[in-house]
C-alpha cells in the first residue's frame, strides 16, 4: 500500500508577518480544531484522495522534528479516508468552495488560523486550491 506524506508546519513560514512563531497546527489537528489543510494543485490532491479512499493508499500527516529536509519526520496521524474540495477565492468576504459561498473566517478557523493570519499565509494565490478535509466535514 502506498503512503502519501503531507507535512504540516510547526512555525509560520518565511514572509509571513508572524514568521518563526508557532502555528500550533499539530495540537490543533490532534484536538480536532484544525480539520483541514489547504494546498495548491487541486487535481493532484483529488487523484490522491481517490487512491486513499479506494484503499490503495493512506495519508500520513507529519511534521519535521527539526530543520526541514535535515531532520526526522514525526507522524501526527494517518488517515485512510479524506475528501478534497475546490477552493476558489476573490476579493469578497466569502470564498467559493465547490460552487458554494463560504465565509473566509470559517475557512480560516477550520484551517487553524485567525482570518488575518490566513490572509497573510495565502496572499498572492490566484489559482484554485485544494481543501484537504481530515474529517467527514464538508462545506
């Protein structure tokens, strides 16, 4: 069986206004507060979700124990079922998720971020993104 790895950041990335500060994503995933992550390449993740949901693969959510690419990866959770939703944005108070209007604030909260941190994290993204759902929740 294949294992697909999805890495979660322990700290805010370079260029973010909170660069280097902890994200608390790991604890929020374990506590069920962060119920999804957002990534580029919607079609890519949709294909992976199909493999995972058909039982041919699993998704291993991990973080780097130290410096990225120079340290061990630590597993947070392994999932054998996920869903992927298409996230399209705009300059409104809402996003379009699978054709439905969803408030940005709700998406940010479910991603484990404040709205301001979410906007700073995803500034500059213009193409459709993939919301990778860790639970049965869907927008």
